[in-house]
C-alpha cells in the first residue's frame, strides 16, 4: 500500500462532523487507529498526540484517531483527555478492514477480535507514505511527527 493512493472515505467524527479524506487534500493526514477509548494504552497514545498537536499543526498536518467506538464514547474520551483533534467512529469496521487492522488478540487470557494499534501517514496528494503496525505507544507520536517533518 505504500506509495499508493488511498481511496476516499468518509466516517462520522466528533463534534457532529463527517471526516472525508478528499477534503484534506493539500495537507498530510496522520490516521492513527487504536483499540478502545479510555483504556490505559489508548489514553497514553492520545495524550502524546495531544501534547505534540501544536507541532503537527505547525507542520501543516491533520491528526485524527480512529476506533470502533461510538461517537458518544469518542465525545466523552475527547472531552476527558482535552483532545484538540477529531476522533472517527469506524463501528462497521469499513476502514479497519481496508487497512487490514482487525486481528485476533489475547486479552486477559481470552482471544478477542480487535484493532491492531497502527498509524498511517497520507500525504497532501492522498498517497500513503508511511505505516506503522503493531505500534508500541512509548515515543510513537514523536516518531510520527519526525516523519511528518521530513515529507
């Protein structure tokens, strides 16, 4: 998928909006997928993107988080963590499926279907430039920002 154009998509977003990829042409888009609102790793990841958000904006990029949670859950998570960027609801797993992110994972000894924590950078022309799969949270947002600064 690297160096290929990402097909346009629209998903419901926080703030009563709809996020459409084609509306972002001209700006790099950081699309980070996470398993679940208000869980420890996902909260830490969101906080890191939040804390670096001014630098992402200064680099001309758009940051959005994506999970299967509902908009209501996203609104609560966004407010509690004071997130300055939108969260997208992929409740029907359309985008997760497109990026092949639904995996069997082990949680508390049980096998569950869930999102593999992953991040994608799509350039201002709609072309996928970088992907990180199976992300470890520590330092990840900074790594993404460093990449954005180079494109």
